[in-house]
C-alpha cells in the first residue's frame, strides 16, 4: 500500500531535532492554524519541539484576536536563530512567492499549500500542493485524521476559522475535502471563541482607512480601484476589496494602498473563469510579488522612495498594466463617490 501523505510528511522530518514552521507575509488565519495543526502533528508523532514564526506583523483585528485567544506563540522570522539539525516547513505559501526572510535557514524540508501560483519547489523532499482545496487547513485536518489525532478545542477553533475565512464568499473555491474537514472539526470547535474572533473589536484607524478608501475609489469600466495613500495596516487592503467587489457595476476590485515603503495590493473578482492570482502575478511582474487563487489575489510592490512622485509613477504603471490585462480602454476613472458629495458631507 502506498504511504499516505501524512506518513510521507512525517517521514520527511523524522531525522530532525526540531521543526520550525514558516508562512507568507502577514500570516492569515489559514496560515496560522495550518502551522498550529502541523506542529501538533509533529510533536505528537515525532516527539520533537516545534516553533511557529511570522513574517511581518499581524494587524487585522480578527487575526490578532485569533492569535491572542488561541494563545499562538509566534517568533518573528527575522529573529529566528537557526540551529543544526532543524527542519523548516513552509505552509500556505511556496518558496519565492510571498516574501520569506529565510537568510541562514536550513533548506526547506516540506511545503504544504493550496495556492494556484506556484513557487520554486524543485528539490524539496516533501511537497503537498493542492490548488483544488479552499484552505491549507483542510489538508492539515486530513493529516490529523489519517494519524488518528483529535485536535484540542483551541486547535479545532483555529482550523475552523482558517477554512471559514478562506471560503467566505467564495464557496466555489472549496472542494469536498474542505467540506469534510469542516464537518469533522465543527463539533470540536469552541463556538464562543469563534464568535469572539469573528467579531473582533476594531481600532479607530480602521474607520479612517475605510473612509479614505471609499473617497479614493475610481471606476474604470468593469474594474474599481481604491488608491489609499496611507493604509493604517496592510491587511486592510483585503477588507476594502471584499467590500468593493460587492459593488454591482463591477467584476473586478483592486485596493492599492501605501504602507511604509510598499504598495500593498489586494484583488477580487466575480468573473467565473478568472485566474486572479496568475493575472495579478503577470500585472505586477518584476515590480514586486503577487499570487493567489482564482477569485482572490494579493501582492506587494516596493516603492523606490517615499516621495509623491515615486508613488504616482508606480501607481500609473500599475493602472496601465491592470487596464491592459483586463482589456479595458485607458480612461479617466469615475469616482465611486462624487467629490462634490464628499465636500458637501463635510459642510453639514
Ligand atoms: Mn490559505
């Protein structure tokens, strides 16, 4: 009988003294809970210590609530002191796609992911990349089931939220394995904790960012782009496009917001045959990095400096490439909210 995936995953790590998990920049719930679940598997089955890392801050309110309530211990990846005999496992991401500060790290032993946009996986001993799945957590749940391990309430809550956030609004990105995973872990999850994560309280900066995003949203035919000068936190870009894609006049939504020296990109589409991850990767090209799924994508373009001119040049180039990729004629964007209305609202 051929070895099960979870057996092969464990076999690839069996000679390691410890296992460190890494994931993409600004880890999301799927990434966080996948690391938790695989760390549990490794500790239970191999008896070696594990650690979880983060690449960049986690600032979205729900994700911070998740980290706090589930008590997830994360080491900033740039502060990790790599040791001899340690194995590195990458989850919810692939090498050379979503920024990883892995200088001085041992080679990657395993990759477990579900993104469409492939990375450089040649020579990696264990690879399980299934883009037919809605969430990496669903792969992790299947491993735990294969190995006969029952997750704790905390872990089940995390994986439940990881799958839920990946599928929210995009059920067609789910496969039977996602449904099976949800059905399996729902009875084990702490619904009260889940509710506290889902309804995490928001900082004042969230509302300022949202207002800025709406005031700077422009419609180009079937595309809407929100240009945010000052994103209070990078993950807000995703929250903004999730709202904008519900606008009935468009099929594509992009938020391009400046955070530090980076232009953070988030994209959504309702187009049935779209491959958003690949499209955004092509659009961004060598300007930066991008990746994602059929209907959702994200990316980031480093700005050469923090002058308004540099920002305008980058934005202009991005707009041109987006319009071209979506076969939209170069036009002046129409404001989502008229400037006169914005000014009028301020006067009353
Ligand atoms: Mn994911």
